[in-house]
């Protein structure tokens, strides 16, 4: 659910298409997810991760009855004793804030409606500059003058991962602006309950967007997604928290509230996610 959020100096997500969810990906049709295979919790560590490769564990962490994993901007936790886990490291214990109790501002919503609003997991697109190879096509092989080792130069456009930059899809949920692509992926890791609860909670890190995190609570699972920094443009608002349609945008902006917008708006805007940890 977050980096679990605890590392204030984690980098911001500037890119959104780092990896795909494969056949685990959710679709905009909530009914299609109910019978699909859930994404393994351990895969969360890899999804568009901002964590260093050498710090990504091979198993989810264990904290009380919860098994949880985080990739730096969102966290997923489930109560399932069959999942192989390892002890939670000291710098991840703050994740307990997302796992204990139910916030007083939590409100019940239809999970199917939330899935439809969030939409599908964004599929990765091959970088045009390198045709998805991750290397500079036109560049000659670089040979080190000291050791003679030949190295292919990484693509400057995609930083060598072979994936194109994908605009982040934003949405307001429970008064928290979040990256819908990250939430869509997180939802593939949990059961398709009929209902859930949503709430805004204080982030465990100061670097998170507006200082809040979105908490989604299921029967035996939880998801925490960090707010994004400086959302701009027309951003859709989840129906359960849409302001009155008669409100003027200027009035809402002055009050610090999100602007009203059609839930099925397909507008994409670029933004950076706040750190979840």
C-alpha cells in the first residue's frame, strides 16, 4: 500500500507505464474481475516500483494478522495465513497506521462502482525511440578504454526500460487526489467483495502529495494509495463525494475542494504521485 510508506526521500513517480499486470489486469467491467485470478501480493514490490532493486523483498511482510507489500506509492494488505511472509523491517512498521481500526470518516461504497470508476490497469507501451529494446538503436556499442568491455548504451528517452511514458490518470476519491492506474493495479490483488469502505487518512510520510492517503477497506484486505502532488486540469470525482453540481468552480477552489467532474471523463493529465511511505 505504500512504501509503506515510510521513506521521505523516495523519488516521485514521473512515469506511469513501468510494468503491466499481465493476465491479472482488471478491466473497467467490474464483473470480469470477480472470477479472475488475483495478482500475487509479492508482485506489488515490482509494479512501477520506486524502491531500489536490492531492497525489494522476495516475500510480503508480516504485521499482526496482515501480510502486506508496498512499492513506494501504494500498499496492499490481506489477512491470509497461507501467504509466505517475512518479518516487517523497522522502517516499515509505520504501515500499522493503515492497518489498525477504521477511520471515523470511513464511508461504505460499492466496490463494483469503485472498480468501474478507477478503470483498467494501464498497459505498458513500447518506447518509440528504441522500439522497446531499451537501447539506443543508432548508437554504436560503447567500449571502455580501460577494460575493453563492450556496452550497449541505454535509450535516453525511456532510461533503458523499453517503455514509453504514459500520462497518469487522476481521480478524486474520498477527497484525496490519487493515481487511478496504481489503484487499479492494487485492486487486482484483493478479492471482489460486494462492498468496501473508503476514507482519507493522514499519510505516514510528509512527502505525500497533500499529506493524505486514500484508504480502501475490504472484509479482510486494505489498500492505501498516496495522494498525488499538484493535480491540475479537469479531474473526475468518485460519485460518492461529488460536490453539488450547482457549486461554482471558483467557490470550490477557494474552499479547497475538488472541482466537480463527470465520473466517466476520460481526460488524462500528467502529474506526479506523492510518496506513499
